[in-house]
């Protein structure tokens, strides 16, 4: 007998997060998130991205033991923008038991129906830039620090429950070329001169911090037409700045500005945190932070987090400037590999960046959808 328990307290949120740690304990490919961050993300009072959203979370229990979890989110702002009535199912995990996955999905479906929703989509992040999608290819590959991982049996469970593919994200890995294609350098030089653009170097986090909002506003504009992306509010942006700018490496933040000094292109990468997070086991204190730092110093891989270009300047070669500068910095740091995070299979603007670079598309994640 499966019992569904709704969670309403901080202790409940900790139990919700703990199930993931218990389920994947010992798995060599799983990259643990920071436990405290996961608990905080579920708290409406501490996660500004949940403002204006409804959220519920449940555990599936059998004989006093947790065997599954799921969260449901109704993002009214996203629904209004897309003209839909959809609920998200998020952070879903379960043992390999069809009864468990079915009860979890039934629970979030009934809640969504009662709220007037007509479609269920997921797995999606609670908010923008949080882990989403279910892994369908690449189960033997180490995820990046900001991407998801799940056991291979998950997709079969969703498909058995009537879900259909909505869209896929793909991830690539490639060895850093000794020299970037000369066309990148040629296009970069031409654009800098013709458009009156200039590179903006930030030597420290302290100098980068005042431009944080401007960077994320550019991301809002650049990503506004992509599936699943809901533009971030200033409160969300400030929370992301606090979270990420404390450890971001300015060497791998590449900025291009126009004649007025406004940022028109940005590229952000980070030395891979994956092995460091595995060593930290989800806790930064008392010694996890030191383990994370040691692993980052040893890594030979840069994770490319994002590239964003002002919409009015798309297809003008700004990507070439960012990629040339990023290539030089990666080579200087002595890293050999670059790994992208999830890129929409429909986002031809980004995918075309890799057509001249020998690469392996080694992971694929999927968003499912179902009429309810």
C-alpha cells in the first residue's frame, strides 16, 4: 500500500530533499546538489522565483519508508505569457516500481485539475535556471553541476503513464582545439571595428558584481523566445547574483559592450564543479568547501553555462567574439575539454556554433507533456 504524504513544514522539506540523497547514494555518476540550497528552493519565503506561483510537495511512503517524491508548481506568469493552463511536475524521483510512479503522478495531476489546469509538463525546474528534464541518453556520463541525473528506468515510467515528448535538450563535449577556426578571429575583428564594440574585462568578482543585473537582463531578452524560459524578476536576479557571484570565476565571464558601454553579449563558463560536489557530498561545511576547491583546481574541463546576445545583434558575429575570448582563457588555464549545458534541440542559433568544431553529443534530456 502506497500512502501519499503532503509536506508543509521545514522538516518536511528536508525529508523531501533527503530522499534524493538516499536514492542515489553510492551511484558513481550522480552529482549531489548542495543540500541547504535544495531545501531553501522549496521555501516560498526564501525563493523569489516562486512569487506568484503555487507549489505543493509530496512523499510516497510504504511501510514507513519513503519510496518516491514529487513537487507540483503552477506558474501563473509563465502560463499567461504562453497562453496556456499548465502545471509543472518537478523534482520527481522514485524507486523502480510502477505503482509508486503512478501514485505520484496521479497526486500531482489531481491537484492540477482542481486548480483548473488542463496540461501537465515536466520534469521542469521549480523556477528559471533550476534543474529540469529527465535524462534519456548518457547515463554513464558525469553531469555538469547544474544539470539533472536520473536512473535509466525513469523514461519508461513516464511513457507508460501516457506522457509524450514535448522537447529535448542536448549536451555536447569536445576537446579544446589547439587553435580556433581562423574565421572566428576574422569575424570578431570585423565586428569590433564595424560596430564600435569593445571587450570588457572584469578582473575580480567585486568589479563584476555591479554589472550583475545588466547581465541577467540581457539573458532575459536573449532567451525570451525559448521554451520553458520565464523572464526573471529583479528579485530573482538578485537571488541568483547572491548565489552564483560568490564563487564565479571572472576569467571565464566574457563581456562585449557597445559604444555607450552597455553589455550586448555575454559568455559564462566555470571549471567543472562536478567531482568537487561529489567529494563534498552535498554539504559545504565544515570541510566540503575545501574539497570542492581542491577538485576545481584539478579539473581539465570547463562547463559552458550560457552565451547570450542582444536580440537586435543576433547573427552579426558577436558569438565569435565571445568564443574567441573564451578559447584563449581556457587554453591559458591548461584545460583540455569543454562541456555545454543543456541546449534546446530547436535552438538552431546556439547549435550552429558547434558545427565547425568536432564534438560529441553525449547527453539528452527530455521534457514530457500530457493533457489532463
